[in-house]
């Protein structure tokens, strides 16, 4: 069995101050996919001492940042989506960096599983330039996910996609029809990943018909207490890996003041 968790930490230093270490000790995952790390390499390595870590910071200080932390050895890592899917240019714009990292985790039986930590743009519907950046990045992501699915490998894309797929994935869907994160053009990417490329949305598969379970609630107001959330954190598995999934849970904190992030971890167990 291997346990893979994904969580947007909303700043790893702040998360550890709020006892993320306690959650790690209690849950004891084998692999953690982290987003919005927002810290330099030396701090990430120090906080995750004892783990094998692959970290990709954003070129813009204080933004984004993704990492894979594994108790199992990492056989190989790929750090730049711009190099993987060039689209004819010389790499990614600075705002696109720190949003994608891949690692091939070595399993005890000699095989590997490919894990990806992804933090996709949020965007703002009233600012077209931010949505243009989001869609451009989503095109790169789709191209890479197509490659990963095509070779039949066991892989999971985990992270904060910043898109609620269906009405059951957002509490106030009626009030957010024109909001970034629930626009038809955004949701269509998830349609492509799942319906065309064959990825399994494990959170929905194991979470029932909904509504929820949600994975993000604003720190403002009573969103958490009222469970007025969004399901925007995913584990999307290729068919070869999805068949090995035996459970998925959202580690929702017991109370507002015990959260270490505004996102809850999404934790999957695979029989590999």
C-alpha cells in the first residue's frame, strides 16, 4: 500500500506554524504533493527534513511554488513544464513557473509511480489577461497529461486545479456562474482530461454523488463553519493507476482554528 496526499499549504512556513507537522505525523503519508509552497529551497528542505524532496519555486518571489516530498526514493524528476511541452517557445513565462513538478517514486517491488504536483492559475474573470494566462497554461498541462496517459504509465496529477468541475463541486454554484474557477471554458478542460484522456477523478469516484466533499473554504467569514466550499483539489489518475486506488478522503479539520491551510489535504491509498 502507498498513501499519496496532495495539499495546497498556502505558504509552507505558515502551515508548519499551524501544526502541519502534527498532521504529517498522524496521517503518515508516503508521498505529499504540495502547492503554494512560497518559500526558498533551504527553508523547504529544513521543514521537510528526512524526506526526499523535489521543489520548484516560482520565479516571482512569494508566488506559487510546488514540491513533491516522498519517504520513498525518487528515481527521477522533471521540473519544467515549459521544457516538457515547449509549444515552440523558449520556456515558461515567470508567472507560469512553480506550478508543475513530476517525480518518479521508486516502489519496493522495483517499479515506479509517477506523481505530479500541480498548482494551476486561479485567474480573475474581470481581468482577461489573467484568464489568457490561465488558458495558455491549461493548454500546456493538457498536452503533458495527454503524453502521460498515452504511454500507459501509472501516474497521478495531484493538486490545486482552481476549477470546480460540476455544480456539486461548489456550494454556491448559482452565485459563481460568472466567476473564475467555474466558467464553462475552464470546466471543459476537466471534461477533456476525464472523458477524452481517460483520467479518473478519484475524489469524486470515492466521494459519492455530492455535494462536496469540498477541499477549500475561504479564511474569511463563516465559510468553513457553514461548509460553503469548493472542490478544487484533485487526484487525477491514469487508468493504470486508478485501478489500484482503494480509498480517497478529504482531511477536513475538526474546527476552523485547527486548520493549517485554507485547503484540506486530499489523501488516496493505492494498492501497488
